[in-house]
């Protein structure tokens, strides 16, 4: 069968590719036909590469290989690499092998092409999965349309534009929002801009909430929080606010030293969104943003560790502290 080499810092696209391959296996025998190994040693790896599938159809072997390419350590001797190369050239009938290297997102790291293992794997079905640039909205739009089609829906152009404006290049989040939009649109299959506005929390929504907290208008902040709960579960909302605060803290601490274009890369926001945020946060002390983020983080910890019985009250207390 085939050997594949997937690598890059867009782990969600790698995940989707693997899901498509997994979906082709016999669902009744997945426990036997689907195997994942994490940086296995030579003995474990070579055994797996040479083991033919059983009688239940094709087999998919996924080898997470980040460790093989990190640091200066040589995982394999030259003779072992030769054995690996030979096993890949003569892999058993019915066995699909996928080596996967997920790189840290937005750190601009590249695989060391000088490594002998890279040269071996690159001879096969090699495919890079890079993160889409935040400023390349056309590329994200094409991806969004394709994913929407796979879900049996279509998004109008202005709906896609708004979705990208609100989320940026986080494909996993875009995909999750489309699942919600599909439910909202049912029984229709077309998603409109109004539906995106109704179901998805925008940066402006989050800014309005945070601005009220910063101003000390806690009563209005709590009302805004309750309004946002109509769109998201409290834990989802906590995650969205903390993600936003992390981006804002980066912008506040670095905006005086680098251009909006660089801040866009660091935060995953559009360049236009970065410029807007710089203006909106001009009078907001970074210490207040950090304090709010810490309060919300502690609230999330208490909720997830079951130390809090009332989720909403836990978040509300974090807001008014």
C-alpha cells in the first residue's frame, strides 16, 4: 500500500486528513486496523512497519514523529535507518503508514531537512500543512467553503467574511462554529451573515464585556455576560474571553515596538483587527487585563476540578473581584 509523510504547524488540517483515511477502514474492526504510535523506539517501529494487516481489511498505522526531529539527538543508527527505509519500500499489502510531525503553531519552525530520516520519508507521499496566514483571507475562505460543503451546507460570501473577521485563522474554531450554524439554518442549507451575527461571538462583543469590567461597571458587565451566555456555554465563553485577553496582552506589551503586521502573526488576528484593538485599548492598563485573565483562569480551574457547583456564579464572582 502507501507510505505518507505529513508535517506542518496546522495540526487541524493534519487531523482532518487522518480522519478521512481512518474513515475508509472497516468500522467493525477499528481496534485491530487502526494503530497510533508516539515516537516508538527502533524495535517497536520496525516491528510495526513489517507487520501485515490481519484478515479484517486494510490497516492504518500512524506514527507521531515529533521526537525524531526535535533537538540534536539521533534516534536511529545508520543501520537502523537502512532497515526502516527497506521496510517502507517493501511495506506489506494492505498497510498504510503515515509519519506525522506537528510543528508548534506560529513559531516558524521548520523540519531539519539534513536529517537522514527526513530524506527517507520525503521520498514518499510528503505533504506540508502550513498555518494559513491571517492576512490571506482568500485562502481561509476557500477552506471554509470546502468544509461547509462537506457538512452539506453553504455559506454566503458575506457570512464567510464575517466569520473570518471574528475568528481569524483558527480553523478548528471556524469548523466548530459551522456545526452550530448548520443547526441554526436547518432545514435550510444556506448560512447567512445574520446567522453568523446571531450565533457567533464577535471581538466587539468580547470587547464590550471587557471594557465594562475595566471601567468598574460590574453590574453592566454581568448583564453583558448573561447576554453572551445565549450564544455560548459558560466554559466556551471563558475560553473565548481568555484567548482574547491573551491576544490583547500581547498587543498592549508589544505594540510600541513592532508593526501591526508582526502583531497579526503573533496573535492570529487580522492586521485590521490589530489596529482597531490598539486604538480601543489605548487607555486600558495591561495590569487590569492580566488581573482579569488570572481571575477567569482560576474560575475555569475551579469549574473543571469540580470545586465549583454553580458554574455561572463562579464566573460572575471572577468578574466582580
